[in-house]
């Protein structure tokens, strides 16, 4: 958007200088120089925008990969057995501690 505004201003100045009959040569040269400067700024901004869009695309790709990895991890956890039936020792250390605590009271 700023590119268009800057280019529009430069174009307006250039047209105004060309249209006015009493415009002097130095004024016309100054306007042409301003047009070159604004065009260079526009090109620089366009290059920055292209670089930013490339970085954004890379970041979006990484996000997609990380989301897929997170979903795969969640699916693997969901598929893992969660019951302790049939395990030697009847459960985890925490479960054993709870049973021994109940026996004492």
C-alpha cells in the first residue's frame, strides 16, 4: 500500500511538472530525480516484501510439520496400552505405595 502511495505521489509530481507551462528546467530535473528515488524505494520495499513472504512460507511449513508430529505423537499415546492388568507386581510403585498405606491403617 505504501508503495502505491509513494509511486502515486511521484507520478503526480512528474505530471504536474510536465503540465505546468512555466516549469523551469531545474524544477523538472528535480522532479525526475525524485521519481527515480521513489522508484528505487519502491523496488527496495518490494524486495523486502518478497523476502518476508518467503520467510512466512517457511514458517508455515514448519508449523504444519510440527502439528503433524504432535498429532502422530498423540495418536501413538492413545494407542499405547494404559491398563496395568497382567503386569508383574500389580501396578506401579505409586499403586503399591497406596496399597501399603491402606494396610497400615
